[in-house]
């Protein structure tokens, strides 16, 4: 996000191949962009960081070019994170969310005891593009 220091942001709904520049770092949070396309947009020593696995799960790229350009792919899998890492990430995310920087989406806040209802809303596609946030009332006040 530009508010947090990014020079530019790009919508994953548009092809990254249409962007007329190369990047040192690409952080793919959607999994909807082909890894092959992301790798094509990297500079020398560029790095792709995956927050989720690419949806297409098909990887056919020029290994020689990848190797000779010293590119790299890294991933972060939350299920491998320690409790301390998750707590720290939660504090950072909550801080920036409270400042209004991370989401410009419409949000619906629900108490934690409505988790089953929230899950049902998502399963049935009734969220209308909203992000559902479950709130632990005694921790968030």
C-alpha cells in the first residue's frame, strides 16, 4: 500500500505482463497470479514472496534464466509459524487495521460467537464482497 511506503500497487485482476516495468520484489498475496508471470517481471536478484500457493499449480519457466539472474522464490506458511510469530503478526495487523491502512474493502464485524454464521455466509456466497471480521469482545475493547 502506498500509505505504508510502497511506490505503487497493482490489482491482481489485471495481467502483470501488461505492467511495463520490472521489480526487485513481488509479494503475491492472492495466489491468482501465475508464478511464471511473476518470475518474468523480476529484475536481476529479484525475489517473489508467496503468501499463498499459486492457484494454477503449474510451473514451466526458464530455469537457466532463473538461475543466471539469481532470482528466488520464498514462501510463508502460517501453519509453520511459532505462537510468538503469530502473536507479533496479529499485533502488527491489528495496529494497521485500526489506522485504516490495510483494508479499503467493506467489512462486517461479528462477535466470535457468530463464527458458524460467518462461515455459512461465506460458504453460501452471501458476503457480497465484504470481508468478515470476527471480534473477541474482551480483547478488542
